[in-house]
C-alpha cells in the first residue's frame, strides 16, 4: 500500500452498530485464572459489544461454587441491570457453567420474568467428562487440589466462599443428565439459543498444546469438543453460531492474534441474532 493510500480516510471508520433494544448481561463460567489478566472473564466481550452500540454488562461472581449459589448471584445482578437501565427484560449470554446457572435461576428463582432470551455458549448441558479427572482422584489429591483452588478463588472473589469440588460434582455427566436436566425444564416465556465450538482432534483446527490432553480425553468419550465441553453437549435450543476457538479462546484467554477476527465474528454473530429477534424494549 502506497503512502497516498495510507493517507486516505475511511468515510465511516467506526464499528458497525448492532441495535439490540434490550441490555445484554454476559455471564462467565467456572474458573478465575483469567481474572489475573483483566477485569473479568467476559469483560473483553462486553467492551467490544459497547463499541458496537450494544448496552452490555459483564458482572463477576464467585468462580467456584455450586449452581444454586452462582444462580442466585446472577439473578441479583440481572435485577440490578434492569433497575439501572429501566429495561423490562434483558438478554443473558452465558459462557460455559453459567448456562446451567441461568437455567437453574429461570426455574427456581423465576428469572423468566426478567429474561427475554438465554444464549448459552459452550455450556455443558450434558456435563463434561473432564470432571472425572479430579473427582475420581484419591481423596488426598482431591483435598490438596481443592485447598489450592479454593484459596485462589477466595482471594479473587472474597464475598462468597469457593467450593471447587461442589462445582465439579455438578458439572459431571451423571449429575447434569440425571439430576439437573430433569429438574430444570425450559420456560415457555424465554427463548433459548446456543453457540457451539470444536477444535483439535477430529477437526482441521489446532488447539493449544496446554489443552491437547483434555481435548483428546474428551474426544475419546464425547467426540468433537473445544478442550472442555463437547460440541454435541453444548447444543441447546436453537443453535445460532459455531466456532473453532477453544474454550479459553472464546473469552479471549491466550487468544492468538491470528484468531482475533474469528473471536469478534463469533460474538457479533450471536449479537446479530438478538438484533433480528427484536424482543422487548425499554419501559
């Protein structure tokens, strides 16, 4: 590109607006390590959404806890967003475990009164076999690992005690399939969407070397996956988007520069579905 070409101004260099009439609440999943690199696991997505004129919020809650505890926290934050924006309802976009949290909140805390839609992103709606790596370990190993992770979680988010083993128990395939799913049916007043992902073994897209063992372990038990959650298990309601980004890359963690365009495309694709739905508005 010549110097003259570089000097030319684009007529509209700003990001294209996405007009969603309701606020979007972005809910994060299990884990806290990503908080060492920023202001929260979903903060980058929220900031990118705001660049596109989407009123979005990415609260932080306890990173390691049972679904009921996390569900209550999300309910409280969603009510705060409703009050602060004056919106009748909000859209919830939930990554990973947060999708289960929100499904629980809809059924147990009547969150359907406050949600227009729930979009789950790589949520283990059938559990994840990876939980067995910890839950099937000797008790001494479990206690040591839980002690370290809970200590970390309690320092990252001191308001609520962390309970990593309780969280892992409720992410296991046995619990999700046989206890959680039958007890948390969909509500007719909420639209359910999902986004899925697969990379590594069985695909044409490589996965981070750190996730290769998890990816292969899951592939042998559940098929295509993103390193933490199977593609088939993440399907829920209407599938509206898919990507080759790993579970961590989906929320911007260890995201290679060459994948940044895909990261943005993936999240904007989800937002554009909500734009087309035209659900609700301000009071």
